[in-house]
C-alpha cells in the first residue's frame, strides 16, 4: 500500500542560511525553495543529491480543471503549490508541483473550494500554504 514516503522530493541542499533555513534545489527545476529543517538543524550533505519530504500546511485548497505544475515563488518559501495529486488520505496529500510536496489537509471544510470535483489521485489541486514549510531528510547518497 502506498504511503507519503513513497513520494520524496529529490534534489540537493545548496546552503544553510544564517537563520537556519535551507535552500533546496529540486532536481530538474530552477526552484530555490527555502525550508525549515525538521528537528533542530540540518546536518545532511550540501551539493549532493538527496531525497527528503517537503511538508506544508494548507490554508486554502482548490481543485482546478487544468493548468501546470508549479511552486510560487520560484525563490523563497513555497506559498502557492499546484499540481496533480499523487497520493491522498484523510490527513495528507502529495502534490507533484515540479517536485513532490506533502500537504497537510485542514479539518475545516470551509477551506476547500472543490469546483472542479473532489480531491482525488490524478486531479489537479491548487494549494495556498501557511508559512513554515519544512524539510525532512530521507536519504543521502551512499559513500563509496
């Protein structure tokens, strides 16, 4: 059975900023996503391919009939995420938006605007995220 961990974001951490946030560069994109590391601080490798989970909490969710996969802004913390839903359960969904983003679903029904149908795997969702996107390291390349 599928789980959130089956959909990691792949890329590299370019730097750890003075405020402790990391700059994550998803593979095959121009994004430079600023994320707060899970735990106290980031202790993984820099400028090496890694896998991790990017988590956001949804403030508002729409289903949309069409459109591309993207994260806005391109540089900085993610605020708007749009893409196809790759995984969905009652608490979270994974949206493919240039990279995989784990979205925590709110319990309040008023935040959903499902004009293009229900949330479902394969549907396109647009998410307005609360501040505080985080990153959890899953895997780094093995040292030879």
